[in-house]
C-alpha cells in the first residue's frame, strides 16, 4: 500500500521527531482561509530566482470550499507553484504534478524540481500541496508521532494520533473532506481558475491514486497521464504489506548472494538477521540508553527499500544492526515517514482501510520475522481510524479503473509499497495504457535517465508505446553500496 513521495530527480523528506505528544503540543495553525474563493497570485520566495534560472516561476494560493455545497462558509487553501515553459514551441497543455503520501508535499521542493526537469521544457509545470498537507491551510500536522509507511510503530503513537484527530475535529475541521476524490475536485477548480482546458498529469506513488481519481471522476481535458509506482484504488493496503516487505528485502539479499563481493562481505546475512529479529520480536533491544523495537525495525526496512541509496546499502545496514550499530535506525526514528499525519489518516482511513479487515493480517507467515514485525505496525492503522471520523467512501473508490486516456506506467521490480504486479493488473483496463517495469530499481524508478527519456517522448505523442531500448542498459546489475 505504502505511497511514499518520490520523483525521478529529487528525494526530499521533512524531519519529524518520533515520540509521544499531548494534545497541547499539536501545531496551532489556521484552519480556514481569509481569502475569497479562487486563485490568488503572490510573490515567490526570493530564493526561487537563485535556484531556478531556466524557467520563470510564479506562486499563488488556491482557495476552495472545505466542504463543497455545504454553505457553511469554511474556506481552505493550498499553495501553487507554476514553472513556465522555456522552449520556443511552447505547448498549451501543462504538466500537473501530484505528490506522494498521503500527507506528503511538493511545494517546498518545487524550485529544485523545476530546475531539474528535462521531460517538459516546452510545457508549464504546475505543482501544489494537496489540501490538508504541506503549506496548505489547514495543514493537519500531528507534531511528534511515530508514523511510518508500514504503520504506527508504537502503542503510544496510537494514542498520540487519536488525540490529534480530536484536536483537529475540535478546531472545526471536517475530516471527511481530505481524500483523493476531493483533491480531484480541487484540481478541476484550479485548472478552471487558471483557464486550462487541456492538461497532463504526473503522479508518483500516492500521487498515482489521485491521478486515477481524476481519471475516474473528472477526465475532461485530461490529455495524458504518467503513473510512477502505481497504487490503484482496488489494491489492498494492509494484509499484503508484511509479506511484500519481506519479499523485497529478501530479493535484495538474493542479489547480494549472487554478487561475489557482497556475498564475501556479508556471509549468511539473511539467516543471521532472521535469527536476531526473532529474538527482537520477543524483547526490544536497549543500547546506550535508547530502546529499539522490532516494530521499528520492520518499518525501517520498508523505508530503506523506498530509497535508491537505502536499498543499495541494505546489506551493509543490516550487518551494522547485527553488530550493534544503530545509527541508521536512529535517523529513521527521528524522521519516520515525515508526513502530515492527519491528512495521511483522513485519506487512508476513508478510501483504503475502511475496505479492509484487520483480521486478514493474521495470515502473516508466523515463521517470517520481517513480516511479523511489519504486521505489528499495520494493525495499529485500524486502531487510529475511528478517531478521525472520515465517513464512508463510495464503493467506486475501491474498484478498478477503466479508462481510455493515454497512460504511461513506470514500475520498479523492488517496490514493497506499490509492487509491479499491481500495475500489471491495472493496465489491463486501460485501453491506451502500457506498463514498463525497470529491473534493479526501487520505488518511483528514482534517478533513471531512461525513465525520463520515455516520459519526455510520451508527453510529446500521448502514445504509451515508447522507445524502450534504453531499458536494457539502464541498470543491468544491482549496484551495491558498501560504505
């Protein structure tokens, strides 16, 4: 299920400190906008001009109703960055970026993305933080909460997140209005305000779920869609996750065994790690006054798999843990998912977890310590959801999408959150869609020049049958990092 924010040319995470918090410690930020409905241009931060030297960049805020049609007058806003096209043959249809999460953001990184983009120089790029997250008003932050993509990594974290839900509801936030289908309506209002009649979408990770909501609910004017590490609406978020994390960790370790250098450096690593993690499941480890749980280890392994560097260094990192070096785990404990936690739950509790049964997690292989550690985290999702009172999603939010919109899908063969087999199934219902799986790549095919070349061709033609010759040489061997 997990839907980490990700782009081909940038990896950014916001730091959070994991731990416990009282309701008084939650950010006391505005929950409504004072601006009238519509788009409002404003000056960009001065630093943008020094970062982005190839594109003119404009900034603004889009103000919409929190609950459309309610008549209650509550307005919310989300920030928008527009990087204008620089090629002389500018195309009229912009490329709108949809970030990961849920609870991720993109505006903070927008100038770097605009600087690095080589796929759409002849198109405007439009980037925005989804409602309820990033620099939006409100931003449903929960302060210090141990939330990861694998789940909630402690029982204390469940109570923090429940208190956070009550905090935002007490502020008058309608927690039923922060999810993919409503974000699709926000995109419609934004493009109408900007007088955009034809456009393209790029979605990475959870952004693919939003893109598919647009394809389902409001496809007018949508010329083409790029989905990187797809999470389709019919995917089951929790029950498969423990097995997927274990499968992908063990795939990396299999690559290690097949590599003479890696095998020599880390002999019998899989067996040694399994044996130690089984002990860890029975009792946490204390080192230098810090306590480390198996729950945190399982979530940490998923987080490492998402990262190109993390996955390539995974054998070294796992060996370090066995030797009592917890530096990498310490860094994870401070950051964890780095999401705006409230928006994470207002989205997933409504459109994912509500369609799933926590009892299905009981089918986790009892002899697989990696899977068992993740199971502990994933169970806690269900404990948090009632406090957010998200309401019930329509059945269509859990059903496969059928569409004839041209769609380019890019998948990675090592992706526990959005496994390639989900894309293989989803593309069968996309009559003008193709899915391409990159070997030896991780979540969102991060950093692949070949993927960017394929994207650029697709944006020119809106034909998903693209030149794939570069895939052969993209990454023929898994490139381990040992330091």
